[in-house]
C-alpha cells in the first residue's frame, strides 16, 4: 500500500570512495518501431502494439501528415476538434500505446494544398504561421492535460534533404546553382518547433530526419538531393535554430548491403555516423544527441533485392550493436514491425500472418537489454532523473503518488537502493533526485520498479553520464 510519506526500505548505500572514471559507450537507448499500417490502420492494431511492446519497444514513431489530417482548411486551426481535422486514428494510437507502456513520437510532415497554393505536399506553405498553428494544435492536444493522452517526442518533416519530400533543394541552373534546401527546411523547422514548444514546453523536438545520401548538385531527370553532411552544414547557418536532437535514417545504400557498408562522406550510413556526429558538434557548437528514427533491412521474396530472413536477423543484431556502442545515439527505431499489403517495405520482424521472422527473437533479446533513456549532466551536480511510466500515466492523473523501489549503479557497482513515493508528472514521468553529486566520467544507471495504489506495475531505466 502507498503512503503519503516517504518510506525507506533500505538505507542508502553511502558512496565513500568512487573508483577511477568509468566513461564508456552508451549501453542504453530508447527502442521502437515505425509502422503506421500496423499500429494505426490494421484491424490487428491493438494486438500489434502489444507485440511491439513484447519485442522490447518503448517508443512508437508515427506520422502526423498535415496534408491528410487537414485536407481542407479548418475554420479554427488552433482547435483540434475543428470538423476539418481528421485525428481519430492518431488519437487512438496515442491513447492505446500507453496501455502497453509505449511512448509516442510524432513526425509532422506534408503541406496541404490550401496552405501552399494547390501544390504537392513537398512544397513550403505560403505562410509559416499555418504550420506553426498546426504544430501547436497537436502539441496542445497531446500535452497530457486535454484528455487525449500525452506525446513528448516530436520531429519535423521526413528526409528533407530529398526533393521527393521537400522542394526546392536548389535554385539556378547549370554551374550557377545554389543549395537552398537547408534554408527552406530551417524555416519549416523553426515554425514547427515554436508551435510544439508553445503547446507543450517540455516536449523534445528533433531536427533533421535526414536520408542517408544525396548528390549535392542538380542532375537532369534525377530527383534533387543533398547529402546529409552537406545538409547539416548549411542548416547550421540558419540563425535562431533550437532543437533537442538530430534525427537520421542511416540505411545502407542498397537493400542487400550490411550495416557496416562503407560510404563516401558526406553521405551518412552507420559507418560514417562518428564523423557526422563530430561535425554536428562543430557546426552547432554543442554536443548533439542522435535519434535513429528509421532503420531496417528488407527481406525476400517481398523485396526481390532484399536479404534472406536469416541474414536480416544477423544485420539487425549488427546494427543494434553498432548503435549501442555509439554514446551519442539515444534512440533506435526499426522500420517496420510487420510486413503488410498496405506497406511497400518488407523490413518487418513479422510476416503478414504475424508469424515471427528470425529477426524478431534477435532484435527483441537485444532490445530488452539496452532499452532505456539516456541523459548527460555536468559532473558535480545532483540531477533530477526522469523515469517514464506511460502505463501508469494511463491509469493515474498527474500528481498521483507512485511507489517504487529504485536501484542506482555506478558502472556495475550498486551504490543506492531506496523506496520513495514520487508524484507522477504530466509528461508520464517521475523525477528522481539523484541523492549524491555525480563524478566526472562516471555513468550511473537508475532502475525503478513502480506501482500505483490500484496494483498497476511498470519498470523504467535511465542512464546518466557525467561529463
């Protein structure tokens, strides 16, 4: 039974002398899936969400297609209940995901015709205020205070370094062309970011969502594209950009190639991620966390140029291992979860029938091992550590006292164990004040087993690195 007062099961283990610095590669990152046909539109969507959670996921990445959600211009664009908006399937996903302990990440994409003069969704809106209002509407609707659930993770646009998703990328002709795609995207991002933060100031917003490759110059009869390294370098020149992470899709350049494929920089697959991350820090003048928001390997026979099921399993293990060893990577999203007739990609861990491919067991075993949130803090501080409890947030309103037992490890050494009661926050988290000052170069893992007064239980892990 919960008590209002803080209870201590065991005395906190005093840290008398910490050993030498234990800087190491990240061993935790948030794991998830991106598969709207399976999680939003399939008759089996409820079961699919449960299966995704069983596979070790903690995040569902989904798309808010502005051009579809608001195909006709709303009379009151700030109100998500305006009849012009079509949000039922997104509402359902946000609500049901938390029942399986899953947080939701929304990627805002695609301009409606009424906002860009009747053009395709890959064209800029005439007024960025229309995008800002749409983004604010979404963030307000899902800020945990309006009865539609909570979303605290966002990104803006899909692969904006490709003309397929954002035009124009270049201006001028011949040798006098100029790269304009990053500046155009910068305008989009700033508007969406302002809207999201206005609707939910605690939300985290990623920039980029970049494709792994591009050509950096216009070619006749070829869709325009800019390499992600080039795109980021130009984007860093846009004044006033604020963001919480860089989102990227480091796919190999062909379906049958391995995660270790070597490419020529400024193209960015997993092999060139370290150089890209170093440049991001240089261009933006601070460390930039990376969210891998799409990655996968397609299988035969659905994709004739894909790999066998057994090779997909091998590649899934390799990709997750590479990402796990990269201290900058905080998220890894596999695209997709289940092969389906509504999705041209055949990279699911399950066949259309729901039968698991060999990659399911491989992926889920590693996902359960590494799944968690990471954060970096200044050494010598006593940070308040967020631990996310979406399941409990479904049943309990913000402010509810949540009982728990926490364990804190400094590397592999247990340095703290206690049983407090902490209030559930609006962002689906409890915040655990670290009961000691962090030491430089040390990595602390905080694990909690939480419960509410009605017997619902949930676990969470956050890794804290002190620099």
